[in-house]
C-alpha cells in the first residue's frame, strides 16, 4: 500500500466485512477478465460466508478455481475542498470452500438471516438453504487488509 498511514490490519478489515451491507466477490475466469459479482456476506469467527444459486456462472467459476477475493466499502464522504474522498474499506484474498455439512450451512445461514431478514423468517430460510436450495461457501482468507482515510 502506497500510503502506509491509511493501512489497517486484518482484524480491523474483518470488522468492515462484518458491518458491510454487501461486498464484491471477484473470481478468476480463465483466459478472460476477472468476474465480479456483488454479494451479501456474514462473518463467523475468522471466515466469511456467502451463498449462491445452485447453478450458474459463479458456481462454475469457483469450482474451476476456488481462489477468490472480496472487497467492501463501509463508509464514504466526499471532501471536494480537499479534492479527496474519505472512506473505510477492506480487501481479502483466499479460498472459497463449498460447505457440504448441513449444520455448518444452517448455522451460517441463521447468522445471515439475523443480519438481513426479519426475525420470523430466519430459521425457515436457514433450513431451506441448508437443505439444498442454494450453495453455501466458507471463505478462508490467506490475506486481509483494510484501508481508511477519515
């Protein structure tokens, strides 16, 4: 990172992933430009979790190469008099692992539901997804960094 005073550690970056409404998932696409998709994420411990449709490009690309990256921006403020933008952001690289075990899928989707859904729908949605209505992935980061200009 060029401006070291803006660099933040992995723990700080993980907090940004916890608070973000959505993140951008970037997947390698052999012989082509990287494939990016906005996606909702949740954090449990040291991992990010996300889910996808049972079929489609995201699933196919992760199956071909599970090395992916995530980025998010949690806050911005324009400062035109200083010709700059204030922000908080995070970036991580690592591996997307397809979860097979029902309990891990259920637990992650219950946490997902607590973040994104009304309470009465959490367990219903978690059971449906864990039972096979979507694919659930655990993102295992090997590098994580944050950047803040506030």
